[in-house]
């Protein structure tokens, strides 16, 4: 069983694989909290914090990378995800 610190390092490593794409658009993502029951809270920063495409970026990029690289994680939440208004 991984410690919270080990999980956080794995998540950061996973996020590093997609950060260049986020930074290219003026944004980034940071790990806000990892709970004892393996739920990760992320925060989009920079342009990603208020971009209407953040939900898609999260699902297709961030969430997919973490689930692939850190299977111990049970859920991923973004604490500042902007709701999409159609």
C-alpha cells in the first residue's frame, strides 16, 4: 500500500507528462490534496482555471493520465473547475 507522499509523487510524475500541453495554453494543474482514501483534489491554475475547455482537458488528459499511471487512486476531483454553459 502506498503512502500519501508516494501517491502524491506518482501523481506529480503523471501530471508532468501532460503539463507541457497545459503550459502551452498558459495554464497548469497542481495537486491540492490527497486523502487517506485515495481521492485526489486538483486545482487548475493560470488560463486553465477559467477556460471553457477545462472540463474536456480534465477528462481527456489529466484524469486519463492519472488513472493510467496511478491506479491506486479511487477518484479525482478538480476544486475549481469552471462549469460549462451551453
